[in-house]
């Protein structure tokens, strides 16, 4: 799955911003976005499995799209911060769409 496919609901400018980031930053932010989708009931985790100390999550969106993502091996505090940043980006995008 490409970054553009994962971020397809977001405007192209936001997707381009993330595509321009280093791979590890993209992966962390994609994980945070996926967890926000789960939190907002726009997706659900349908499977979890471990391979070589990495946890893989299979996620299904309410539209029926299925993708797999690796849980980053970072602190819970960093994941909480990333989720908050992702929420801010989504809220800003929603606000700009509401004002358009």
C-alpha cells in the first residue's frame, strides 16, 4: 500500500506533506492515524499477530478496505503525542473544509 492510498481521504496537499517525510516519520504518523480511525469507529482491528517481536495489526475500515500496519516500537508517551498531533491535523483539515 502506498502512502497516498493510506491517506486517500485526506486532501492531496496533506498526503504530499507526509510523502515528503522520512520513512520512519511516515510510518509513525500512519500508525497514529490508523489508531484514530479505530478510536473514531471508522475502522476496527480485525487481527493481531507477532513476528520477530513486531506486532502487526490488520485493520478494516467502515468502507471495507483492509490494510496491515506495524505497531511502532516506541514509548507509549510518544504514541500518545503522535495521536494528538494526528488529531490536530485532522481537526485543522475539517475546520478548513467547513470554512470553504
